C-alpha cells in the first residue's frame, strides 16, 4: 500500500508539471475573420422623413442629391425609399449607379436589393462597361454573378459595331453578350440578321446560329446556319451548308471561309456558279478571289459550261480559273485543267493530261496524248484545239502526229488519215471538210451508192489532202497534190494494208456520259505517241572582221627588209 501511494503521487506531480509547461508556451492566435459589411449606407440627402403608417411603411423617404454606398458601389438619385431593415433602395429620377471605374448605369427608376446585390433598372437605361454601351428600357443586373440582361428590346454599341435584339444578356467579367429574337448587327457596311447571336466584345467576334441567319454587305449576301464573323478583319467562317452570293456569283459549301474582296475558301461539296458567264464548278476544295477573279478547285473537281445549248462537263485533278477584263463587257476566262482530264458533251468527248479552255473564243486546247471524239470519228495528235459553237463543234485543229479515224457502219472497217497537221471544219456538228498537211497517208473505203457496200480500199500518199463531205458524211470530192496510191478490191487487199501502221482505236477510253468523266482509263501499253524532238536551228558564227575590207599587203622578202627607196 505504501508503494502504490507513492507511485500515484509521483504520477500526479508529472502531469501537473507537463500542464504547466504547455500553459507557459506561447499560444498561436487565430487570425480574425475579415468583417463583411453587407449594409447599404445612406451617405447624403437634402431631406429625410419617416412615415411608418404611410404607403411605404418601414421606408425612409429621402430627397435632394441622394447618394448611397454598398460594397464599393455608389448610387445617386433625386429621391428614394430607403428600407434600412430590408437593406434595399427604390431610387427615382436621374438614377446613376457606379461600380469601380469600369461600369456605370443610368436610368429613371431602379430597385436595388443589398442582400442579393441585384438591381432592376427601368426607363431610358444606359449601361456603360469599358467601351461597350447598352441601351434599353428594362435591365436587371446581378452584381454577384456579373450578369445583366434585358427583355424588352435593347441595343449594344461597341465601337463601330451596333447590335439590336428583343432579349439579351451581358457578362461584365468576360465581356461577352448573347442576343435572342430579331437580332440585327451592323458593322460598318455589313448587316447581320439572325435569331441568336453570341458576341465577344474583347475579340469583336460574333457567332451567329439559326436557320434564318443572313449577312449582307452591298451586293454580297451570305445565308448560313452557323457562322463566326470577325468585325475587325471582316472575315467570316461559315459552317452548316452556307451560301455566299456576290452579284452573279454563288458559292455553296459545307465550310466556307469568306473574306470580302479577298480569297474565299470552300471545303466539302462546294458548288460555285457564275450566272453571268454561265459556268459552274463542283469540288471538295475551292478558293476564289472576288477582286482578281482567280481561283482553283481540286478533289473531284468538275467544271460545267452551259453557255451553249448543250452543257460541257470537264473533270481534272486540279482546275485553275483566271479572269480577264474584270467588271467590263469584254470579260472572259481561262480555265486550266491538268492531270487526267476527261470532257463530255453530247457531240464531243475528249481525254488528255492537261487542257486550257478559253471562254473568249470557246476554244479547248489539249496537251499530252489528247484524243477527241465526234460521232464515229476519233482525232489524235500532240496538241488538239477544239473550237465550240453555240451548240456544236465548229473546228478542230490537230498539230503534230495527226491521226483521224472514222469507224464505218459495219464497225469493222475504218477510214484513216495520218499527217503532220490536220484541220477539221464542222457544220451543225457534222464534219463537212478536212484538210491534212505534211506526209499525208490515207486509207479510204469507197461505198457503193446503190447497196452501200464497200467497193475496195484506196491507199494514197501525198503532201496535201482536202476532203469535202455531204451532210450524210458521204465523200463529195477530194483534192490532193501529186498523189501516189493504189485501189484494191475488197477481195484483193494485201494483209496489213487495211490499217495504217500508226492505227490506234481508243473506244474503251471514251467518256460515255457526264458521270463517266470521273473514271480515268489510261491507254494500253505501246499506244502513246512517240516523242519527236524538234530540229535545232543551225548556229551562226558571226565574223568580227568586215568582209569587204582589203587584204593586208604581202610581206617583202627577207633580203629586202629594212631597205629604203
């Protein structure tokens, strides 16, 4: 028992000493919480009265140069009802509210609730925030969320931009606005009409949505459902199958990047239509400059020319458009098509590697193994020029390694002419006269007029040949210069004479309709034209000495050198 009592006493002493040490240590004091003053203070008034039994019980009626303060904001007015217990104010006459140095508001009447920090401003409301000014008759402003909205029509002015709508929101912290119903935005000479518009005042960027969105600027009209418009740079990004109409030109696409008097880019099923020149282009990527008239199309590019009675369809990997004499009566265009060009029209079809079409003379110039078909006739050469008339082919020029082949009715025999150059002239789409020049060779099958049977094979060689045909494509007369040839009866044609050695028939390449122009079919092996190098001009070495100068005198003999007369 004695041992336990001592042990208990020692334990108590230790605990007391530990408590004393802890109490003597410096205590960490808690920081006081910042006091928040939510009260609305009346700073000044010329007149004050209180009527607890009147129409506004609990309100202090203040008049004359009235001013209030609440959480760093100031409010001035001509008169007010001040509900001190409810922490609210009803302000009348020349109401002016200021928050910091960036926001101010004026109106004829306002309700302000200090508990929720919300203000209801009415009649001739003008809210200014930095460089933005909002005009309306009914505005509610929430200081807690930095949010203001109007609901009976309003106008936001941001520099040169002016927005009008029936209902709108404005966020003072992000400086972004949203407008709904009958929205109109005017920026310099451009007008935007839509149902919904989001506007970023810091970037001067407008985002319009809705099926009734239209952007107009002079003769330019844009219809879209989803677009971004930069009012500073005058650039627009259009989505959702938009259309741009500029006078007689129209661009439609899934995505359009539009710049006034600059390059317009289109992506995704783009359709470009020029009503003035009666042509159109469809592709998946398109660029066009309104000011210069230059553009290019690629990715399933298809050009249509409907200026004639029949529409001409041309496809290539890439097409470039050049416009000359812009905004004049003599305007014309050149379209450059290259790589895998295929052309179809009812009366003419063509295939080549590159082509240039000039709307001034309706001429197609084809390069690199070009082939042209007209009815049952096929033309080959190094370069082929086809001149189109109102509805048919007018003329075809073949330069270099020219070859003309006409398939006869039996589809087994062919009339053939090969020469250096060839010229074909058409009337109402039918060949009426052809001219071959230089190393002319021909295989021709005369036809019996009675039973339309073939008489034989007429093989001829000459320097120049002219053939005149009737409307039924029957040979009327032929003119040749010093010909050499042989007429073989049908039963006595030597083997190999029925076709020229340069004969090649490419019916499997020929486009059959407007959709077939997208299907590229190349020539078989060994059927391409041979490359013929041009003969170089002889070099001329000029003699610096004049040819009429007298020859130098002969030297005297060695023994006579130094002699004098």
